C-alpha cells in the first residue's frame, strides 16, 4: 500500500484508543465537488474507499475515482472499475486447484528462468477445509468419528498438498478439517470488520473486504463486509496483486418493514426474498437492504439473506454496519479493541448505518416481513418457493408436469407406483415423495442460532410425544461450526436430536454440495425398483437436479425445524397444516402445531444458550485443533514435487506452452457443436461436484490407475487432478444435451463418426484433427456455485466458444479467464428462435483489434448447404478481460507480468 500518490489529499488521521490511525476520507471527494457521497449506497462507498486509497495513477487512475464518486443512482455509468479487496477466502474444493495453479506457476516460472519464490499471495489468504467430509455413517454416536476417519483416508494426498502450501507459501493459512463451514468460520472468526495496514506514513485503516472461491461468500455481507464469490482463477489473480475489474454496478434498494409472524423462520423469509428478487431481475447488481425491518433483525438473519445472493442472482446482498453488527461481534468473541475500531472507523468514514440515512438507489423493492409464511423451495431450484400450506398439492402437480417445466413428467399409470423397503426383516412401503434424506446442513441455516435451536426444540417436543423418524429416512446434522453443538448441548437439545437420528455427522458442507453419501442399500433398491420420485428435505441453499443424491429427484430447501418435521412425516406428499405428522404409542394423532415452538421459546433459548466465551474458546485453537492434520509431514521446498502416480494432485497443462510473445486473435472456423443445451444449465451440470460414476470416463480413468470404486471419492475432492476433472466435464447425470434427446447425462452425437458417445470421448476424436468446438445454450448459462473447473474443463475439451442467450456473471468471467470466448445471441433471441439444430458447422469471425462487447458475425452452415448468419455480442466486458483472452487466460497474463517485472 502506498500513500505517495494521493491526488485528492484524502489521507488523514483520526483518534482512537489505539492512538492516531490513518484514513482515506471519501467525503474529501464531496468537498471537491466530485459527487454527493452522503447519497451513495453504503456498498458503493466501500468500493469508492478502495479506489481512493489505491489510486496510484497506474492500476487505479484518478478517473476511476471520479467516475465512482459521481455514481448516479438512476443511470450508473457502465464503465469498469478496479477493485482491490483486502483478503481472499477459499474453501478446499475450489481452493485446492488455486493452490495447484500457484504450484504450477512456480514450476512454469522456473522453466522460464524466473524466481519461483516470487509466486506467493500478496494479500492474506485463508483456506477452510470444509467440503470433503461425506455422510457415510449416520444415525449413531460414532458417525462423526467414522466420517472423519474416512475423510482423511480419502483425502490424504490433497491434505498433504495443502500442508505443503501452508508451509511453503507466504500469506497463506489453512484451517483444518472438522472446524466448520467456510462461510460460518468467516462470519464468526476471520472477518474483522476493518483492517490495519502500513504505508510510509504509518498505520492506515481500511474496510474489511474480500473475494472468495465459493459463490456463497456473500454471506459475509450480513456483517457489513463487501465481498462476493469469484472463480478460482479470478481469486488467484487477486492473490497475486491484480484487481478485480467490474462494471460499475446498479444498486437495488430493498426496504424491509414489519416483523416475522408466529411460527415463521428466517429460512421462510429468505426463500420469499429469493423469489421476489428473482422475479425482479437483479443479476449482476448489488442489493442493499434498509428500513426498520433491518433494525429489528438479528445479524444471523441478515447473514442468512446475504448467503442466498447467488440464488436471487445478485452480486451481493449487503447490510451496512450498524449497532447490531457491533453487538454480533461482541457476542461472537471479538475483542473490545476490535469492536471499538470498527465503530470508530465506520462512523468516521460515513459507513455506519442509521435509520435516518436515505441513500439513493437505482430501483426499490419492498417487503413487509409480517406477510411472510412458512415455505420450502423446490423441487429443482432454490427460487421456486412453495408455501407450506400448498406443499402437498404442488408436489403432486410437479409429478405430472413436463421436465421442461421443472416437473417429472409422470403419466397416470406411473403415479400409483410404490416399492417396499426390506431391511432386516422389517418392510415399509414407500411411494412418490418419500423423504429418504433429511439433512440439517449448509452455511445458510447452520449459522443461525434461531433456526438451529428451533430444530432442537421440535425434536424435543416430538420425542416427548413419542414420535419417531420413519425408518427409511437418512438423517444427518452437519453444523457450520463447533459453536453450534456447544450451544445445542448447553440448551439440552442434542440428546433429543440424537433420539430422532439427527446425530452429528461432521462439521462441513455435506448434503447441500452432494456429499450426502450413499442411501442405505434397501432404500436405494426400493427407489430404483419402483422408479420412484424420492425426496430430500435439507436446510441448504442448493437443490439443483442431480446435486444431492443420484437416487433423489425431488429436493426441497427448508428450515432446520421443517427438516425435522418432514423426517417425522416421512413424505412430502402430506398437508402438514391439517394432516397428523405421526401417531404416538397411545394411538393419538400428533400435528405439526403440537411440536412447533413459539417465537418466544426460541428467543429465550437463544438468550440462555449462547455466550462469547464459546466462540473465543473454539477459535483460539482453530488452526491446531485437528491432530490428524497436525501429524501430516511435508518437506521444505519452494517447488512442489509432482507425483505422476497421484490420482488427486497433478500439474495442470494450462501453462505448458506459455511463451513471452502473444499470438494475434484469430477467427474460429469449422467448429462443431459439442453440446446443445437449454435454459438454466448450472455449473453443477457442467462440472459436477458429487459422486463419480463407475462407467463414466472419470471412473474408468480412476480404475485404470488402480482406484477401486469404493475409493473414488467425489469430483469435488479430485479438483487437483485435471485428468479426472477433464473427463468429468458435462458428466452430470441430469444434464440434457439436445443433440441426444433420447439419453440423459453427459452424452453427445459425434459428427465425425455419427455415433452417440460420451462428451469426453467425442471431444478426444475432434481433437485428433484440431476441430474447434462450441457449446450452445439458453438463458442463465453457468448459474450456481462459482466453479472454476466448469471453465477449465470446457477449455480442456477443446471448446473455443460458448454461445448462450445469457450468462451467469462468475462463469462468464471464468470462461474468459481460460481463453474461452463467451458470445450472446442478439436481442433476446435463442438458438431455437434462430432455427439452429446444433448439427451445423460454425464460423465465428473475430477482428484482430477485437473490442469489449463488440458485435461480431457468426455463420452456421447446415448439412444441405443452407447458411444461417446472425450477429452475436462478445461478452468480454472490459479491456482487462480482453487482455486475458488475448493472452490465453488469466494465469498466463499474471505469470508474464511477474516475469517481465523480474527482468
């Protein structure tokens, strides 16, 4: 950080109990007549502080500062701004390939004659290992120990590699497995609200800000911290001193009024907000919450809303710092000095929200919280809210609705199908809607004491009334941090959860990410034999097709207490408002209302069960708390020693051919379509994180290298091996390629042979004669989790361009970061409206002086010689992205800059 170039005279000092500290006052810009800073949304003020403090006339120009200071709510100028976050947060699924790429950059730097040790994060990077534990064991007190033991056995190579990174890389820390979920650890511990850095004039304070390699990084917005999810390759650039370049955002103001009614949870609220904002259309925008409803809302509830920003499509769901932020920091064990620092700085800088402040917003949305009703979301998307009162009828409707409309397409004769679960002499008949997974999991809810304790209270009341969970339900409890079990124990609720089978299975992201583990064999057999639409109910944030479990088609997001309720009911084909949830041993009907706690009961339990010492005690030992992790030995070495026999960690090929001279941009000609896809294709479809099928290309590769199917682990756990991830691209069992409408999964038609085969096998055939490939898709291509392998795998298949009706922002950026060209169909058109079939040969005409968002021409020639020509928009949005594309990717760009700087 430097203050040598301060063209606006903004650096000043303010007094604190720690002495005088530096500050870059954004109000100096208002005094200079550059904008009405007091009317800016708080999220824009944080970005403005960053460009003001980092203005050096090179990376950040004076014009960047002036443009953002003059932000107009009604018509923000669509220009790029460089944002330099204070830190980076990684989770292990996406973090491992980040560290792999850093190790590969060190190897490449050495090959090019540079100093490998120069490759280090330049800002603090925290990696939390939370995505590797799976729910193999459940329903017993030994489940946690058994799952952790399996986790270390499966991930030994990955963990050894991450220990090397922790030991060899500067500015890099890894929180070991079994501590908690990255977003909750970030919220409860890593986030500081503000940071102190040094420049040549001394200490200077700046707002906490970050990017993370998980799209739900936005959870930290609930604490007043600006941050969002990016792809791994973008995160690596930030780690290496590069800014994030983004178009100046529009900011949607969301006014909250009123309070939640009796029996309504924070989950119900966030599902309602998600539905509203999806309908509003906030993709690529900031959403900033304000109003009296915010003032009465707990920070945990705010974090729950902020977490779901990817589901409602926004870049952020931001809650500015206010008195509740300070209270939360105190409740979670931050020191008095840290809390005072946040209060003093944010008030001094105009970043502290009060109800009388009225920023200007691009548009407004309003919700009276008293109108929110108990809800779930599903069966295939988080934005498809279903009121609890309509749940049974909506599920029945989904059974007969076409798959193209997110249903299951059953005929009348299919609706009556049932199957019998035969288990140790006991038999239970199940039908469509049988709840075979009930999981309290994921950062969305397990960070929120009100809903976690509500789940415990439901379990307590149910146990007291003699209710039990149906025997075919796989139950699990995977809290977001160890503090959760501390307060459940203190509230005397853990035993009741255990009685219903909600035993602790791990501290990590389990069912929501596809780590649900296998269904018990008798249950899986019954579902398969009966061709049943089985259901999962989970307190997570993602429920896309094929994500939770391959045997489960209908996935519903719900609050933790509703997860317990549906485990008791054993089916989603029930009206919980009017039907009994179960019968006790006396034969009495018990209803949901009989076991549902009041808001007052929940609040009282929260008050007595949680204290700051719980957080201090758990996080003081976070880095050393896992003896298995501590026992891993790694050698001292600047370069990682790649093991050719490893099936987890391999040096990726992205930098094999990097050179100091850059080739000019060329047109893409003679391209064939590898996949023709519809709307809402997610990164899960493109690069699944769950189970690896035995007969898939990735499964065959692993078996060829001596790995038995029982040890396959998941795609997510093998992200450090490009050989696996390359073969797993487009391998989701639920993806539908319109080139092979008769087959579901990762299949395509190879036009070289005329045969139907796996996408990987077809790509290998096309590669033999350098045939370029394209992917054609509909709206919202790449929605879902930020997943860099969705772009890396696309690149490795030989795809040169993706042509879609619209893109999710992170995936679009990641494609560019891998040198893949994103193109958009013109004027809301689509491949269907243009009459394309995917069987054509495509030519994409690119000028050598290509410009951001330029209109270019694409021609598609059918087998009978007919040519369809259309314009397409190049979705390279900024000059920096254009440099990345021209250089072949972001890694190449950063490596060449570092190499040139060293010469």
